């Protein structure tokens, strides 16, 4: 099939969560096929393909995303709710191989100290969130997914089976053409954002610190008026106005 949406879910709670997510998709995209990879028999009017698979660990999506039945795939974690038509996520695959959202984690100091392939990547190449991704079946995508799996298992014990670290390395080392979706394609909770501040010991002091402010301090500048005379005053003004998603 040319395109479709893939879930990978195990255990009753995650499966129930995935079925609700699938139902939310069908409200806006009733003709898009949805596949569920799971380890138990499922019957749902919102799932078109159920594939029984064996799982090795909690992050089995690393093993299974390459087995998608679709040429172009939107993969979604079970804890997602779709509130608009998202079929335009497929459209980027005509120009790019994969699509992701930036994660709140950019470059974790904790893993930079122990994983050289992760440490060598510049801070400006952020981690991406593996819970929402689009990908096609190009050879570049297949190579990327293979790399992800290789690095996931290489550092399985150092990351306690966390897949974000290996995902960042694989994207950096692959030749896949990457698209980054705007933040409205991955709305996160206040708790997700606040966690970054609670775990400064893991992320490092520079983590998510502003780099560039981009705004006029006052709309009067368009009338050729600029009433700030020094850098300190400008910095104070812009920081007070800044919006931080």
C-alpha cells in the first residue's frame, strides 16, 4: 500500500491507548489505512491491519518500524491524539526521506560523557522525538533505520534501552534527507517541558538556553523610532517579551 499509519503497542493499557488514538485519526482521515503491530489478537473498527509480532524489550519499535506494510508511513506512539487532518505529513516524503519533531532534549551531557558518537554531534543538531515520525521506503531511509537499530543495541546497556540517543546518532550519520515538522505536530505537556529543568544534572547547564532573540523590542521601530540606547537595556527588554515553547 502506498501510505498508511503504523502503531506498535503491547500490553492492555498501551493497546487501549493506541486504539483511541486510531479512532481520533479516523474522524479526519477515514480512508487512511491503519496498521497495529502487537502481540495479541485485536479486533477494532479503527484498525485495518493487525500483525502479530514478537517483542524483545519495551522499545521494540526500533526492531519493527522497518517492517511497515506501507511505502510511506506515519508512525505514532500510542499516547497521541489527532485533532486535525494530518495527511500533509505524507506530502513531505516526496522531497524528504524522514520527518521528525525536535525533542526538548538537544544534547544530553550525561550521554556525551560515555558515548563518543553522540558527543561528537554539535548541540545545534537536536535530538528528535521518536514518538512521531514519517518515513518512506528509499534506500537512504532503510540505511538510516538499520543504523538506528545498530547503535541502539551497541549502547543498549549504557542507555538502559532508551532509543533517543541512538536515533540522534543514526540521523547524523545517515544520508537520509530530514524534514523537521513545526511544533504543532507534537504538542507536549507542561510536565514534559518542566522535566528539562528538573534534570539539569543530566542535560547540562547550557541545555535549552536561548541562543538568539528575534523580535523588535517595540513596533515604533517601523516609524523610525528606536528608544533604547545600550545593549543591556535591549537584552532586558527582549527577554521580558520572549515566548518560549
